[in-house]
C-alpha cells in the first residue's frame, strides 16, 4: 500500500480537477445539476480511483482502479467536447484543458503498463 499523494499522475489529476471546477463556474446556471455536476464528478473520479487503488493490497487490484480512472478520463473528454460545442467553453480554453487531460491519460496508460508487467 502506498500514499496516493506521492503519485505524479494523482497530482496531475488533482490539478486537472481543480481546473474543471474553475472553468465550470461560468457555465449557465441551468446546467448546475446537469453538465457541471457530471464534469465535476467525472474529473474528481480520476484522482479518487487512483487514491482508492493505492489502498488495495495488490498490483492487480490497483490496476483495476487505474482502468476506472481511464474510463472517467474518457467520460470527461466527451463532456468537455460537448461543453465546447454547446458554447459553454471557448475554443482556446477547451484546447488548454484537453491538453492537460491528455497528459493525465498518458500517465495513466504508463502506470497501467507498469502494473501489468509486475
């Protein structure tokens, strides 16, 4: 068992979640319980699954939670695209945030590969 706070991918996921919370503050009020809530929960789930996986007893268990983090990242990816297409997220902001998400996804893939090899 390891402290999730020591994982670079968790640190990146946490920073990404903070950004999602910030950009969704300006979304329309009628999206508060819709897209805003979904985006925030899915982005938070990336880091949450990493934290939970660190508390598991084996690399195989941890790998399962890394895969769940990957699924949440894919969910966020779509929700950001939808936000942009609905006009809630300007193109420049969309590009910046999806680049950060891409970095997180690459680190998740690398972590999963290492866990599967051990």
